[in-house]
C-alpha cells in the first residue's frame, strides 16, 4: 500500500495568512493526488485533483502543486470559512489511501 | 449535478451484517464511472472500503476484502454496501462517493460525496 503522510497535523493561523500543507507519498504517484476539505460535522468536499487542478466551483485562493512524492496545498489568504481538516489522497493504485489530515484553526 | 444519499440502520449488533444503500440522482450508475464507499471512525481519518465500476466489477481494500460486498441495483439507480461480522472497530461515518476519469484517461478521482451516515456497532 502507498502511505500518505501529511504535515503538520494541525496549524493555527490568522485571517489573511498564507497557509501551506504538505503531503508526501511513500512512492512515486506522478500527479495522481487529490485534496479534500472537511468542515466540522460535514462530509468531505473535493477541492483539487491531478495535484493542481481545481474542482469546479472551488475558489482560486486554493492551489495545489507537486509531482512524484511531494505535494503542497496552499490557501493564499486564510478566511474564517476555511477552518476544518484537509486530507490528501492518492488514486494511482489500489487500495486508495488518504493522509492523516491537517486540522486548520483560526487564531 | 449528481447527488448521492446514504441510508440504512444507525445501530448494528456485533457479529451481524452492516447494510447501507447509496441512492444516486442526476446520473445513471450504469452509464460510467466508479461508485464506492469510504468510512471515517469518530475523530479519525478516512479509509477507502471499495468501489464498483459501472458494469458492477468490484475492487476492495485488502484489509476488509473478506467481509465486504458492493453491488448495484440499476432499477433504482442505487448501490449497496454489506459488511459482515462487524465489531466495535467498524463504528464509523460511512460515505458513498463517485470517481470520475482524470485527464490521463487511466486514473479516477473522487468528485462527489454523499452526506454520510453514522453506523454504531453495539449490543
């Protein structure tokens, strides 16, 4: 199985800050990586696929980059509605696997 | 726009079978794509359970493979999950989800989720 490791596991940032979350795969997954946002008590929402392509309707303050084993999700200007947990997931091979999540809090 | 909605018992006894249904609207499950299940134990991360393609061919997480069945009901445009011999470790929110093809044409990413349903395993 491909292991997905996210860092940090949690962060606290101020409104307007630039926030970066890292995801590392245990082997090369090319660009077959997705990011999800999960607000408290809600289902995950798909943000990004192909490491950097925004899902329809996702605001441009979210961006993704990376290829191979190292990936990042960036929120350019953190807003209160961005609080929640963010997960990465590889979809190059079965079983599909997720990172452990990064909990984003607002200072 | 596709919508997915999970339903089923919220409480299952240990050693019994967990059964859930995902009703799909806005797209026919027999037309294309992958349709599957993901779960999240309370306060924990996400675990992929398995999925089926639009012809009903299935793929499962090896950690659960011996206990899982995913099957379609095309007449109702829904698909189901059955997990046998459940224990407290199977207590989780269960989500159904759709996977669609990416630009490579060979790989499939999740684009839509149901709202989730909590299943508790307890006597």
